[in-house]
C-alpha cells in the first residue's frame, strides 16, 4: 500500500454530512465561532451546503451522504427557538423537541473525518479523535463506511486513533509528499489565553503510520492560532498538466514551519495565499475535485487568478450562513474518499442519484433559529 497511499488520496467521491436542521455554532473552538450569534437560518445553511454538492458534481465528482433519523423532530417547522437551558422548541410552542447539548452542530465539518485507503479487497479507515463534544460524530462515518464497503465489495477495517487527531483536515498531499499539521500548546496560542487542543504530533504520526506512509514522504508542521487545522492554511493542488503544488499561506505555521515546507517541496511548487484571503476568506480551505476547485465566495480576484493559472477552473461557493458564523469553507464540508473505491452509479448514497429528494428536503428545513442570549453565558471559547 505504501507506494499508492498518497497517490490515491484524492478520489472523485467526497463524503459530506447534511447540516443539522437546528443549525447553531456553539461559540467555541475556533476564532470565528468565539463570536456569539443569536440568529441563524438553517434553510440558508442547507442551500449553501447544496451549492457545495452541486459544485462537486459540476467538477465531475460526486458527493456521498446519508440523512439521519435524529433530525426528524427539527423538520417541518418554520422557525425554532433555543432557550437559556438549550431546550429547542418550535417558535411559540411549549413542546421540547430536543436540547442543543445533544445536537451535533459541528457535524457538517466532514473534513474532520477518517483517513480511508483501499488496498485490493480491503478498505482501512483511521478514525479521528475529536474534542469530547464531537466524538459522537464517529458513528456517522462508521455506518456510512460500512455501507460503502458492502456496495464496493470490500472488507472494512476501522482503527481508532488513541491520540488527539482531527482527521483529514490536517493532511495535505502534494504529489509524493504529505504535510501533516498539528498544534503544540504554548506555541499554537503563544501570547494568548489557552485555546482548545487541536491535533497533536502523536495523532498525525499514528494516522500516517497506520497507512504505511514512508518517513521520507512526511513533512510535519506546527499550526499557529487562529489556524485551527492545516486546511485553513493550505491545500495540495493538482494541475491538469505539470507537477502538484501546495497553495499555501506562509503565516499559518509556527516558527520556521513555512521555511521548512518550502525547502522540502521547492519554492516552485508553492503558490502563495495572501493574508486577507487566508485569514478572513478561508482561501486555504478550497477543495479541488478533478480539474475544478470550489473556493469560498469571498476570495479575491488575485487568488482566483492564481488558481486558474494552474489550468484549474474555479467555482465560487456562498458560505455566509453555513460557515460564516463558525469558520470554514468548502474543504471543511467535504472528505476525500480514495481512488479505487467503486460505488455503484445508482447508489442511494450518491447525491447524483438522489438529487431530487435532497433538494426537496430544503422545504422541510426551518427558515430561522433564534437563541436566547443567556444560553452562551459562561461557555468556554477558543
């Protein structure tokens, strides 16, 4: 497997997860979600999620997803309200539909999913080790991967990472090299109040070890706040002609991390991202699918020109509601499945095969969700 594991990372199938109808960020864990918001539009978030799926298909790929029974109580209401205790009700009603503490509000961030490889008749997945409030998300991937393996006719092996590791968001493949990002407390948040723990060195190393990535292929780099994952700093781009490159923001890595990455890859294999595009517009969180790249809609013409100069086509994706209040971009909402995983064209897990049903569901999504200001009182941030 070692010879092909990196070459096979960027398949044409990408896992996505529908945003919960009770969409609300928890005001923690990254710098945008440290800002408290009290007004949300779940339907607009769903529309933006659909635009990512449509973009994937427009690029020649497909999205893999499953709807979830846990969402049913929150559907078919025009508006939802969350009180100070976190109880969720239809606007003006007394019946409690659920509590926000039990809602996986971060689940749309599927880039935090497992690293999957396929070798012959076996699929292997290293599962992420997330912050406590997100660990329940693992069941979605376990069930979805089991269904995919059955449809593809391969055995499935799931491996739990015992160390803090936030999944493929910290894995960036550039040809036969891979940048593995992690954070070190005191470096990551130097001069600031302590921030939430992110992927650690042991976590990214364990994931690479399990897939047999050669030591000489690895480039380890430390993140610096506010870049909570590597995919907020950079991504590996594959021009249709020419060698792969790293599209990269120099200020996202701690210490001499940027210099070491450039030295390892070579300066002619790095395309720079400017500070505004990287920090404010999440340009590093763009996602390539075949010869197309989904980019956040706020990125600059200069960034778009740099991507298109590689021979790639850009597709702007609106993200105001889905990620504008929580921090993220198209890559955050998608997880590469490896090349070689054959899923039937008519699979009910494919967006292209079920698009009408997915689009019809938007009418069941609440148009508005409001949160009592007291709900966020005393909750940790960052």
